[in-house]
């Protein structure tokens, strides 16, 4: 939503200011300039990455229209899900966790938390690591190192879209110059013709430079920052799992385990300790009632 609002402000302010100076919007509708700049940018993404990367960028940018998926309530759901499973392991022993970690998407506990269950990378990280805890034979330090390796790989993957957007944005002024130079070439071919025709062709060439700069700093750079923010929130989400699982493997009580996770969340999105405790306790009471 905020992406659309921001884009509306960017384009609205530019067009309003332009028309207030007497500019004609139709003069900016140079579709050939869009083809040159857009096609060159798309091709550069495929050359440097792959066609799949271009699709990922499109899907990620569309996803931004829904806002940041990692909200306070989503983090709270994660803390509750881990707390409930840690309670299962504490009361029934590690063997009681086996059915939940072997088939996490069939777990009756995780099904209560769709926001967590829908994040396959997070569920796999949580379940695969708990499998090692259930199996035993791995030290706390090795477990923490193993999860750090996984988190680093996940972060590298999640930052790809942001990096590609930033790189493409940096190249947009150059593509704009290419379009402008081609427009100048066309203008030179028209020398000797009517003066108004030459003026139109020069204006069309300058639109290429304008578009390149606008796309670089008004669209690509902000989108790169927005996707980077989402990637950092995802890294916090996965780090919550890492801290909680390591604490559980160390033998800490379930509430202490999720507190280690909560402290990893940035203050803007972090539930308070009271909110987390009340939510976990309430969920525990509901589970007891259902079992009875």
C-alpha cells in the first residue's frame, strides 16, 4: 500500500510541477524511449543473473504492494508456536517432538499458526534443527554454528532481489543516455527539415535522459531499499528460531527460550514481554482444554 502511495507522490509531484510550468504531458509519452530503456534494463538483468531472477524481481515487487509480511502479530505467532512445541518436548520428552519435526506440515501444533506454517524456509530450519536435538549427539556450539551457516545462506539468497534492483537502478541513467544519444542521431538525420520537427526530436531525446534518471532514483532505488528491509525482517525471523532452538537444546525453560528469540526482534516489531507471556500462557490453557 505504501509503495503505491509513494509512487503516486513521486509521479504526481513531477507531473503537477511540469504542467504548472506549461509543459505538455503528451510530450513525455515517448514510447520508443520506454522500449529502449526498459528493454536494455531487462536484458542486463538476464545477462547478469537469469530469466528466473527477472521473474523473482517481478513477484517480489508485486508482493510489496501487500506491505511488509513480517508484522508484530507474525512474530508473536512464531513465539507462540515455538513455546507450545517446547512445552510438548519438556513434558513428554524429546521423543514427543519426533512426530512434529518429521512431518512439520502435518503437525497439529503448527497448523494452529498458519503465518508460521506458510513460511517453508522457516519451518524447515526449525524442524530440521530440532531433529538433531531429538537425535542427540551434537553439542550446543556445533548446533549454533550449523544454524549460523544456514542463516548466512538464507540471507544471501533473500538479498539477491535487492542487490539486482540496486545494480539495475545504478545503470538506468546510463541507459537513459543511450536513448538520448540515439535520439540525437535521429535528430541529426532530420537537419534541413522543418524547425518544429527538429525541436520535437530533440525533446524526445531529452525524455530518454529524464526517464533514466527518474527510474533510477524514483523507482529502482526505493524498491531496492524496500526489498532490503523485508529481507532484514526475514533474517530477524529466522534468527528468532535460531536463538530459541539453541536455548531449548541447552535445557532452558520454554518461556526463557522464546524470550531469547523475542530479544532478537527490532523494537518496532517486538512484542512486549507481557504480550508474549500472556499469549503463550493463553495458548497453553487452550491446548490443555482441548486435550481434556
